[in-house]
C-alpha cells in the first residue's frame, strides 16, 4: 500500500482512539475502507430514472424511512447506466410542529457512506431531531449506491509499467464510469433526492470532505441551502493538501505547547521539542530494529521515521493527544530504543504491526482526488515546508497522485464550476487546534467569503473536532445557529471550558 493511498484512505474517517497508538495508520484506514460494503448483484432490469422507493425502517434504534432514488450516472446527458442512491430520513421526534427545514448530513472521506455512518454521526445532530428531520444521503460510488471498488494496485512509481497495468485492469472491471463520480454529480444527486422528498431550503452539516461537498452543493443549488455547518473543513479556495506539511507541524507544535503549559507535563518532559528533534534525527540515521524473537509478530520489524510519523499523525487526527509527550520522551531518551518501543507497545496494548497489501481500493477516492481542482496536491507546492515531519509523506502522496491521476478518466463538465464567491449563506465552522490537516488558519478568509459566518478554533481537538467539545458547547452553538439561521449573538465562551487532554506521565 503506497503512501498516497494511506493518506487518502484516512481523510475524514473515524479511527480508533486511545489504546492503539502503535497501530500503523494505513492499516487502520484500510480496515475502514474494507467495511464500506461490497457491490450488490445488479438487478435483472434496473428501474427507470426518477423511481423513488421509501419504506419504514430503523436507524440507530430510531424509527426512520429508508429508500432509494434512481438517478442517471451520466447527469450531463441523462442517458445510459443508472444508480440507485440510498438515503435515510429520521423524522422529527417531538410532539410539536415539525420545522420545514431538515438537517442534511454530508459524510467525510471521500468514500464514507452517510447511511453506514449514521451510528457515529447521528449523535452530532440529534439535539435538533426534536423539531427537524435528519437526512442522510449516500454518495454515489459508496456503500450500496453502486460502490466502485478494486483490489489495491500493484506496482509502484519505480515500476510504472506494473502500476499502469494494475490501474487499467481495475478501470476495466468497474461497473461505472469514474468521470461521473465527481463531487458535483454527487451534490446533484442530493438536490434531486431532497426535491423528491418535498424539502425546500435545508441545513447542511458535514465533516472533512463533507464540508467541501457542502460548498459545492451551495454553489450548484444555492436556493436549497438555509445554513452550512462545517466540521474540520476549509474553504474550497484553500489548497488543503498543499498546506498539509505545515499544518501537521503546527499541530505537533501545539501539542508540545499544551504540554509546556501543563505543569505536571512540563515537569515530566521539560525539553519535549528537543526530545522530538533528537528522536527524529536518530530515526533518520538508524531506524529501530525489533528482533524476531521479541517481535509480537515473531518476525523482525523495522520502525523508522515513516512509522513514527504515522503514529503521531494518527494520534493528533483522532485527538488522542495524551500519550504523545510520554512516547516521544521515552523513545528519545532510551539507550535501548527497541526495548522502549516494546514496553510502549505492551503498555498501550497496541496491535502488532500488520501486513500491508490487502483490503479494498475505493475508486471514488480517485475520481475526486484526480477530478476536483480543490483536491490538487502538486509536489512543487510543498517545497517550502521541508522542515515539517510530514513533508516526506506528503511529497510521496503528491508524487503518487501526479502520476496515477494521468491514468484516471476525467470530465471537466462533470466537475463544473467550483470557484467560491461571497455568499449570504450563514456559515458556522469548527476546527481543532491539534488537527494535522484542517488547521484553524485555513479559515482565515471565512468572513470575506461568507459575511454571516463564525469560525471557532476548538482547543485540544484533532480532526474529530466534535469528540469531547461537542456536548454541550458545540451542540448548543449548532442548535442556536440553525434555529436562527445566523451567527449573530453566538457566544463561544463555552469553548474555554472544553477539557484539554490529560497527558500521560508514566506508562500505563
């Protein structure tokens, strides 16, 4: 599994929290991709376009309406293959009058299914479910909405002939044309489903990639948008992945500064930044070698900068910051780093380093990575961020994308116009101060784009920005914002009470 697929697989995903610190990040995300579902057997005769099917069901233990709407794969012509887009509506639960404007969830990824994610995402929006319907619409190419999956590619940038053959074999096997699995085509599906369900203007909320999809929806269907809430996102005008190395380093520096401001952490690890620099330099010269006799897998293992980078990045991504200072200090100061690493592994009950190369390769990811212009990641754009611990990984990602995207079919017409201009749509944005990819600085221009907007930097949180800050602070801000359809009068003072991470001082 190459570096680009590792990062693309995790963008916007929910990863396990504490206790898996030494699980390699790519395998965690690979497992998440594998759980997204297998293609269903095609119907003998697909129903015609615009066929709407709705039935009673249960969603996360709550009575709901589940259904599908048949849409054309090629929305530019309306001809050819069709897709049954799956959706779930959780009706308002309260006894009073139902508000006309529902809340519509946009899942992360790209590649997450909004329907399969209900169990994890419904708690974020449930405090509005008393008066408003909750709507979850699956993205084409995911879940049961014509999923487009292949085995992982073989070959590499050093063996481009094998890589090209693997990509071409995958494309030939797909029951779908990647040109029409852009964010724009997805948001047109959402618009059609909402219209078929007789909704007018709606309240959008999404996380990570979902925030980009919200913005594309607003560009293409502005009359259907009442409010937008962005969790761990950035404006489409911000080159997120070209800023990634710098944002990752800012997040790590933030964790170190939190430790320094916490008396017990600072006393235990008074030179944490220096510890990190020493560890990073040491790993660059001599990776840690775990002998087969001591390895949990009974095979020799080598842990270098790439593995430690993945561990630290993932810990910040999930907001599991507590072990970072202890792990960095322990490894930096240990004379026997192999024994120290094994002790950390035992203490946190981490899984053995798994074998790469299995799982599902979601091709929707490539359709969007290679087609949507805001997803661009040019290697040259990273050059000024070489001091970041994430630089080499992001450079490898960009180089991989640069080549593989030449093999992916694209359609400019199916992407459409994605240039943001100033809009009156009310926008509420939350970004975690420890998020290694969507740093609060990405929202610097929010007021210029959306005058009725508020950007909230959430202390101590990673990419899963809602994990401990949401209830009650974020949830109440969201509820008031949607209720009044404006950021006017929103008081973010409750963010000061968001609990900061408890830093481990000794191994558990």
